[in-house]
C-alpha cells in the first residue's frame, strides 16, 4: 500500500526510526510498537481507503485479533480524495 499523505508518511517514518514494525498487507498496513504496547498511535491499522459501513465490524475484529491486549481500537485512513495540493511556483 502506498502512503501518500504527508501526515501518515511522517508518522510512519518516525515510528520506524523508533523501532516500530510495519507490515504492508495490500489494502492496509499494520503498525506495531512492541516496545510500547500501550501507545495507541504506535499500534494501529492504517487503511488504504475509508471502509464501507458493512466492513466496520470486520476491521474492528481484525484489530482485536492483531492487538488482543489493547484496551482501545485505533484505525487510521490514508485517503487522498478531496486533497487539494497547493500550486507550485515556477
């Protein structure tokens, strides 16, 4: 999965630098910070696109299977729809 948003690209780069592992699963990325299991935005799923309402339960279940000890649910969405890039100067 290609991450194009500046925010998530930066977050993932910092997390990797700090020792977190990322696993590209095609339509999502699993981010795991085993050195800090309670870090919510260090242990999460990043989706390639917003899920349909019919898919929400499956994603929450996937999160629970990946992070069984988590007392939270953290799922991000990498979505560039509606993103407007500032014009570049010549």
